[in-house]
């Protein structure tokens, strides 16, 4: 089954907060978000710099990406997830560290438009 995704690109506020940012995100934040209603799984990645994917294709400026698989299948269900996430942040159930560059963070809710294609 192909699931909807919540994709978050993020960075620390600076080189001096990078270690604490990564500790917080990996040990606390991703755990908190995974408890929000509708989240099935969560994985965090470091974006590898200096590898050319294709000539002319720019790499992302961010250093990290978190990918959350969601149960949501409709816009209304995505809205419900987003509301639950906002409520979790407001209540403190989902911690936000001052080491997160919140101005530069991007988050996208994505719904599948094809079936999963696997290598043969």
C-alpha cells in the first residue's frame, strides 16, 4: 500500500547548535511527531552533499530530511493530521527546540498519484 507522506526539510540554527539539533531531532522530536494521530512511521536522513545526481539538477540547500508515512488518503484527512500536529506543538506534546531553524524549515504533505514501482 502506498501511503501519503509528510516531508520535512530542516537545519540547525548554526554550526554551533548542530550537535544539539541532531540529538534533539533524532532522540525526541521524531519520536514526538510519530505519536501524532495518523502517523504510521518516521525516518530521518542526512542529505549527502557533493554528489551530482544529474548535470543541471541542484541539490537541496537543507542538511536533513524527515519522512513521515501517514494513514491519510484525502485532503480532509491531511488537514486532520496537520491540525493534530499543530495542537501537539501548541500543547508541548511535540517539542520544538530553539536549535531548529524554524524560519528555513519546509514541510510538505504529499499524496500518492501512482502505485509503488519496484525494481524487477
